[in-house]
């Protein structure tokens, strides 16, 4: 395996692990915050948003790769994740639902 391929595999494994953790946290947040009769609708909306975001990111990634380099796209993706984390740190704990502390 070429060194850059090994790095790409490692990055994908790390990203997949982070995505799994995100799924658990997001699903728990929804279940704690949404009344039971609305869970199906809310999960449908959340899943639609995630799939739409992934599709748009794939399109944008292809365009960015044509214009720049894989390294630049990785850096932009990392910056985007950092921005999301920064925003989430500003979200009040009260949005986590009543059972978040327990």
C-alpha cells in the first residue's frame, strides 16, 4: 500500500468512528427531546437532512478536488468539522433534554 493510501484509509476509519459516535449522540438527543408520537417524523427529518448534506458534500468535494488538491479538501473538511464543534459548544445544555444529566 502506498503511504498516501494508508493515510486515507486511516482517515476514513477515524471519520467512520466519529460518525458512529455522532449517530449515538444525535439519536439520544432526539429521543430525549421529542415527544414519543413525533419521533418518526423527527427522525425522518434528521435522516433526510443528513443524507442531503452528505450528497451536497460529495458534489462539492468533487468540484473542490478539480480546483485544488485532496490535501486542501481534507483541510476544508476538518475546518468545517471544527466550526460545527465550536457552534455546538455554544448551544445551551437546556436543549439536550430533561434527562441529559441522568
